[in-house]
C-alpha cells in the first residue's frame, strides 16, 4: 500500500510517501517555514510525486496529522487530504500528531516515547506511547495538561525519549534523569512517522475526517465567555 502523508500541524510543513509492502520510505519533503501552510504543502506534494515518478492516482491511502497543533495548520492539511481523497475516490485517515511524532522518534531506538508539543504558558500537549517492533500502544491518552502533571506521569518510567517542539524546553526546565531528547532529525514533524502510523489505522471517508484540537478553539471560548456574562 502506497501511503501519502502530510503534516501541517506545526511550524514544519511535511509530506512523505511510504510503501508499506516493501517497508520503504519512497520520498520525503519538508520545510521549516513561517509562511502559511496553504502556500507550501501542495507544492511539496507535487515535488514528492514528481521525484518518485508517481501520479496522485498511484496513492492507495492519504494520511494527515489530525491534531493537536495549530488550528489553522490542521484545517489546511485536513482540507487538502479531504480534497485529494474525494477527487481520487481513495481512502484516508487522520493520525494523532503526537502518535506520529512518537513513531518517528521510536525509529531512533527507544521503546517508550513521549511526544510534547507547546500549548500555552505552563501547559503542553502530550501523549506517551510504547513500542514493540512496529506495534504501537498508547500508554497515556493524548491530552492538554500542566507541565508538572506530565513530569509526574513520566517519573513512572525508567527511560523515556521525549520528542516534539516542546521536548527540549521541558528537559531544560526540569532536567529529569530518566529522559532523553530525541535527535533533531526526528524531533519535529517529518511525515515518515505519520505514514507508518497510518498502516494500522482504520480507513476513513473524507467526510469522517476531522481535527482533534484537544482544547476549545477561540470561537468556542468566546461563546462560553459570552454565556457566562
């Protein structure tokens, strides 16, 4: 199965193409950018297909980071995958950004991985995953939580690799002895972990694909504030 994965959940726009039968990463395009992801993600996909000599019709499944992450970024990536899957009548699936980050960090050699993404002051998005070969198990459900709570949760493990855009700051702040920082090459979204995670995910239709923000979006917060007043 050829899987095309795109990730627009953070500051990196990434696209990757993976052949699950051959267990081969066919290609990868990523850029750390301050530009709007809508400007860069489809050109990345186009270059990826051109470089691998494939056509969009050769893709068997589209995968996308479904959150947590940037509200706008997630919507851009999900909209792109919905459009491609619908146009090609091809299945798709949404993948936890934290799971995808953990999967690619696991490839660096650790069986227990915690993905940490910056949220707002004192809070992080986090998920803990255990790996046995390619089998992935959620050890702590993805959540928005205080940093101190995550520190307590992680103290239960003998050795954990931290990945994601909040990992370096977390380790610098708390200097935990049982935690390692993932290598820079796999610490931010690169598309590869996303594609590999998608192999075992249940297929979805474009209509079933939606974002998992893990917190209320601004419009919902504003509405709640108005109701309180």
